[in-house]
C-alpha cells in the first residue's frame, strides 16, 4: 500500500461515513474532537510507511525469543517464555504464559 493509495482510500471512506460519524448517536460517543479526527485521518497514510520501515529495520537487529518446555498436567498444557519488548528505544524481556485444556 502506497501513501497515495491510502490517501485515496481514506478520502473515499470519509465521504461514505462522515455524515454518520458526525451525527447522533455516533457523535455523542466519538472519543475525539472533530479536529482530532481530522489529524488522525491525515496521519494514517504516512504512519503506515513509518511502521513498515521500522519493521524492516528490526530485521537488522533480531531480538531473542524464548519458549520454555511445555508442562502437561492433568489434561492441560502450559507454555511459558519471554518475549522482547521495546519501549522508548530500550529493549527488555517480558515473561508470558499460556495454558490450554486438552480434550
């Protein structure tokens, strides 16, 4: 998706939806002002490209990912592990766990 294509798609989407979004009952539940709505819509096309570039850049510096040994107990399977997370250019590991009951 190019920035130009996204801009056209958003313009078309807005033509279809704005008469509904800015009328009751939707306007009563809209979590942003009309100005903020405009800013968000204008930012989407370039944000997609920025996110894609960030994604591609992340390949240059792979982050570790760990999955522990599955634990099976009384018909359920538990997995644990660590996943890297980057916040404000600092990467740290966050533990996670998942459990499923086996049929």
